């Protein structure tokens, strides 16, 4: 503990391997991934809860790569399945608790909430420490670390450390991006204060605050709220793209609140809506604006429109996106045109590791909407599932760097294959490649009645254009690896089918692919674990003397990726899937021993 100069408040000193600033989905996944890979991590987050724009404070639902079977897996899918299991009603308080629990129960991870990073010490092009002010304790926290990850959205560490960053839209000539404006400007996508509503059986009235704007149908071109649509989430209440996304944020927030209450006044009180929407009530209005764009850090590679549209076939691919290039008009709600233009983007496209660490600050990494991309590429990479998988890549790389005594760039130069191997093992999909299969699995005899049993060791853990890559067996039917001679076995890895398309979830009145619904129509269905997930299973090993050992037995599994440490010598390892969450048969993508 020390005292800051000219301050009566104490400063606590923390020494860790990785300090993550910002606890949105990117920062959370980075911190958890690094801790799981053996690094001591501190996550500094300026709000009382985690999740950033996905948290109950902002309430934006999580989007990612579009299309069948493109859903992001790894830590994000673990979070989503936990949420489906624990949050049938899908309310935001339970969702907050799922994110909080992931961080605060994680070994090696120190969580500092309500702590805003506001200072940074650098030496010879490296960050030595960062300092945050914790409002609840009136304490400064100084964190010394080998590596820092800026997942703050606004890239707070860039101005503090002197890291290169970009702001605004590039001119078309700089990278040859055809959708970019002719000349560069300082415009961005705007920010939003969202609102949520619920349908009831009794009619209700709404008296708008005196300071709210008043709108008629003519004032809302392309933005007429539709309370019947499960996709109505008021994202187009967007302002600030022509102001400074950081310096002017509070002024813009004031305007957003006038706009949001004005839009709800239109929903309830406009003559054409009064009857139609009489059963809808305002449930919540966000007081914290969610931001889409501000500073973007500059890495060894700056990803562009062309990189996105050509599929991102990078040798150092460590994450992927798949949202369209959803380029909002900076004038936002005040633009008479459509609020956004959806330029096409393939799903998936690869994101290279070189976009995730700083070009000039040796030990700075980043994940989230502030990665090294142009404005055009950001228009696609900014969605939160993409941010989350980039976060997992950053955390995994940081832990690897610490273990090997390397810089983030050093990981690129000497350990990129190892990083990709670790990510793939952790169920992160790296398109265009297959996971390495352990020699013991490859060489064993696979005993399984399914005609496509070899899919269990194909190294691809989801359906792709090449095929289903899955195996379906009856409940209770064993799948086994038999070794030609007794073998020491240390680990078993299984990937169950978590229904990436969420086709087995309810579809009536709700968008079943989202983590939390936005509005609540009357009699919304409850959610549950996807029916395809194997709920009960047993793992057995047969020893050289013929004894059967139960290595694991589960009756309430709801996760997709399951790994088990084993310690023994066996002639056979077998998996017996016993029950699902509703599907008539058991489906899985991988079963491996090593
Ligand atoms: C209205 C709106 C609609 C959107 N629509 C969608 C959508 O439908 N689906 C989707 O997936 N994405 C959507 N996006 C985009 C997406 O929400 C963002 O791009 C994404 O949240 C960025 O993730 P992040 O982790 O980088 O930042 P954030 O989610 O903003 O998280 C960063 C966290 O860092 C914290 N932080 C900031 N500064 C500091 C500091 N100095 N010290 C400590 N902590 C700090 C912040 O409080 C925040 O919690 C939308 C965005 C907005 C605003």
C-alpha cells in the first residue's frame, strides 16, 4: 500500500501477469482465458457489473456471425449455455449474475469492479503499470503486469500510453475501400440509450416527461417502432456520430434520453398507435449510453473492407467474424435516410492475430470494438460475439507470452501455431483449418455403430459445407477407442451438440438465437437447454487386467465442451451417452483421448 502524491486516499498495489482493462464480453473472455491458461490476471472494470453493452445497464443483445452453424463457441458458448440453463425467463439480473460468477469464481483472476482506469506509467515503449480509481472504496489501485489488454471499448490506454490509434472514417484512397467516404473525417457510428417494454393484460397510459421530444410519423422515416416484431430493440435511437464520441458523451446522453422518451411517447400516444399499443408498458430506459465506435488501436495489421470481404484467409487467423458490414449513418436518428447500410460480408471471415496487439507499445494487446481495423471493417467486427472470440484469443496469447517470456509480437513470430492449437482445443472455431488430433486417438481402433463414426476424430467440431461432422448414436450405446496395447491416458475431450442454430428452442414470439429478449410480449415462452445437448453420460476405462473403471459420470451436463483429466493405463476408453435434454438420440462432434 502507498499514498499517491497530493492525495489523502490510499493506493493498493497489485502485481499480476496480465491486467485487463474493461469488462465487456471481450475483456471478460480475455481475462478468463488467460487465467485458465495459468496466468495471474486482474480485470479492472469501471461498472458494478460485467458485460459492457451486453450488461443490464445497456441491454444490447449479443450478435455474431450470421448463418447456420456459425455461432461462436469457446467461452462465449459456455456463457450462453449457462444462461440457458439458469435463466429460463432470460432476465437481465440472472444474465448479469452468470457473467459475474464466471469471473469471480475463476481461479487466478482478481476482479476489481467500480474501478476506472485513469493513469498509466510507461518506460521504454512498454507499460509498467496502470492505475484506477475505485469509487466504492475511495481507493486507487495500481496494477503492475507483464502484459496489458485494453478492452475498454474507448481504448483508454491508447492516449495514456502513447499507443497509436485511429479515430473516424478513413478516406477511400487510404486503403482503397470502396465503401469509405471520399475523404477522411472524424465521424463515427453513434451511441444509443435503449428502451424496453412489456405487454400486459391491462391497458396503460404514458405521460412523457416535459423535456422529451415529441414525434409524429413524419419525423421517424425508416424508424417506425413495431411492437409486434421480436426484433424491435430501438437500436436506431442513435446520436453522437457527428460529435466527439468521448468528450461529448454526456451531452449526447442528454439528447438520447429526450429522444428515447419521445419515441415511447410516439408508441403510446400517437393517434395511429394509441389503441394498437395500449397493452404495452415501458419497462426500462438505459441511462448509460452504449457506444459503437471511438478510438481504434493500431496493430501490426489494420484489417480493411477487402480483408473482410475476401474471407480473411490469414495465416495467423485466431478469431472470426460474420456480421454484415453494417455501416451506420453518423447522423443517426437525425438522418432522413435509412439508419444503416448493410454491405455484404462473408460468414465466416478470419481475423488475424496481428490486429490484436499494439504496433508501438510492446506489451499492449486489445480486444473488442477497439481492435486494429478501419471504420469499414469495424462496421462488421464490432458485434459482441466477434469481440468475445477476439478476447479469448488475446487472453490465451497473453498467457502463452507470459509462460514463454515473449512479447505479444513474439507470440506471432514464434508461437502462432501453438496459439491456434490452444484456441482450437478450447473449442474456438478457426475457419479453414481442422484441429490437430492426438496420436493416441488417431492410432486407436474406433468402435461405434454409426456409419460416420470417423467424424469423432475429424478435428472439425460443427457442421460445415463439407458435411455434418457429427455422430449420432442411440441413448446408452457406447463409443469406444481400443488400443493395440495398454496405453497411459491423461485426458479425454468431448464436444457435444449444443444446437448452434438453436433450432430446438421455442420460436413463438421471441428471437430464440439471442441471449436475452428485448421486449416481453404477453405469454413469452420460457427457454431451456437445447434439446440436443447430452445431459447424462459415463466415461469408462478398461484396465489391462479387464477391470472397468468409471472415470466420470454426469447426470446434469449442459455444456458443449467437456474435458476430463485421467491418470491410468487402459486398453479401452469408452463413452456411454445416456440421456439428452429432449432429443431422441445423442449427437456429438468429438471424442478424443490422449
Ligand atoms: C445501441 C447499440 C446497438 C448495438 N447492437 C448490437 C447488437 O445487436 N449485437 C451486438 O453484438 N453488438 C451490437 N452493438 C455493438 C457492441 O455492443 C459493441 O461493439 C461492443 O459492446 C464492444 O465490445 P467491447 O467489449 O469492446 O466494449 P463494451 O461492451 O463497451 O465493454 C467495455 C467495458 O469497459 C468498461 N470501461 C470503459 N472504460 C474503462 C476504464 N477507463 N476503466 C475500466 N473499465 C472501463 C466499460 O464500462 C465497459 O463495461 C451495438 C452497440 C450499440 C451501442
